[in-house]
């Protein structure tokens, strides 16, 4: 069993692009190893914006985000080394093959390129037969699977998943469901922005963003 000791915490974070109207406000949460959290709310309530803020892709307008591992606070510039992020709107370099994309991603993130991990993930997500195709020729579901492969390029403590089964067929949905269960059992923390019942059934805590407007 993988043992982890971390605490991810937001303290009254809020986001506004104008300084007046807040997309979400005073959102506080604590996430520990093995937690699977659902962020719910009607379309346009700010689920994606909140998830990107928590993952460090965009900055909060106010409030604090802290990530502590093994009793040591990790500086915000290094959060991405511990987090993985999957969303339908994540861009891929479509002129490259999966391996080329994987290598570029690892270099940009500053992590080692592990070909064995890549090959195992390609097999898990049933893309191994397409390893030499340019990503531009992938279907939307295949591209979504590729985004998971990138997010899992190294062992992350937290996974942020925005509508993770978007564009996936039944087989892909099952793969993602099993992945979430396995990563949770390995003490990874998972946050899912979703309104899908099948995704919410994988979660053990729920936050409705309509309560933070």
C-alpha cells in the first residue's frame, strides 16, 4: 500500500475578474489522502474556475491555498509537481504522437520521462495500438484518454478532474471509474467537478458551489 501524508487546504478563497462580481466566494476545504471530493453546481456556477484555482492554473483573487506534505509546506510554485489535472479543454500538441506529447509534457513540468509508465498507461487506456499516430487523428474520446495519461505521468498526491468522463464511451467511462477507485485506495486525493450521477457515486464528500456564490 502506498502511504501518503499530506493536507491540501483552501482558506476562504474567492475569484473575480472584475473585483466586484465573484464567481465563487469564501470557499474553504481540507483534502486528505484517499478523499474523493465532488464539486457540484449548475452550469455556469464556476466549477471549472474553482478547480483551476485549486490546481494552481489560475490565481485566487483572495484567500489562501496551502499544501503540506510530510509536515513541510510546499511552496505554491512547486504544487504542480504534486498535482495532476484533467479537463476537456486541456490542449494537446496535435501534430505529435502520444510518446512525443508525453515527453514534451514531462519536460515542461520538470519531471523525469519514464517510458515504462507511458507504455503501461497507453495499455490501460487502450491507446497502445495508436502509439504512432498523430494526435490530430484521434477522436475526442481518445484525446480525453490521452489527457489522463499525461496527468498520470508521475505519481501525484492530488488529481483534479473536470468532467472526467466527458467524450468517453462506455469502455472509457469504466476505465476512469476503476482508475479513481484505485488511486483513492492508494491514498491519492481526488477532486471531481461534475453534475453526473455516475461520477458523484465515486465520491465520499460533496460541495455545492451554489452555496459559495
